[in-house]
């Protein structure tokens, strides 16, 4: 995979993260929670309309999580440039370490919360980010 392809893929993954964060943040108000409610219904299969709403404390958590996801996605998007990736080889490595930390904590928490469907979503997100980051690291290591 070329450096440009890897960076484009990585930036698309960042945009997906930002959009997901916006949907999560919108779930902090009942009138705009529909997409996030559907996602939680899907993650706790089977589809049955449960949850039908988010309690006030869950809406607050949605706001915080949405903001965190948007901020994380924007940060990674800004780092995913040819200059950053080629002139600072620590950047893709740090991004992979951060993704691994997120994946571990989020997946263990999902198991503890009895929401294994979220682990599937975590694997999908990891599948968006890991391939281009690993490809960038290999190209930098091999001097290509």
C-alpha cells in the first residue's frame, strides 16, 4: 500500500470516527438520539426497540463520549499528513499504541457491561485504523 493510499485510508477512518462522535453527541438530547438508540439496539441484538430512550445520566455520558470521539478523530486527522507521517515516524506508532489502549479498555468494559456487540464494532474500527498505520510503519522501516 502506498503512503498516499495509507494516509487517505487513515483520514477516512478519522472522518468515520468524527461522524460517529457527532451521532453520539446528538444522543444527548431525546429529539436527536434516534441513530444512537438504533445502534445500541443493534449492539444488544435482537432488534426490539430497547432501549427506547436514554436516561438523563446516559445522555450526559453520550455528550462526553461524543465530544471525546470528535476530538480524537480531529487530532488523528490533523496528524495523518504526509509531513507528519514521513518526518516523524513516532506518530503512526503512537497512534497504534493509543488505538490499542482504547480497544483494550473499551472491549473489556463492553464485556463487563454485557454488550459483546460493541466488541464487534470495536474490531470494525480497529480494522479501519490498523491496516494503514501498519502499512505506514512498514514503509518507514523499510525506507520506501
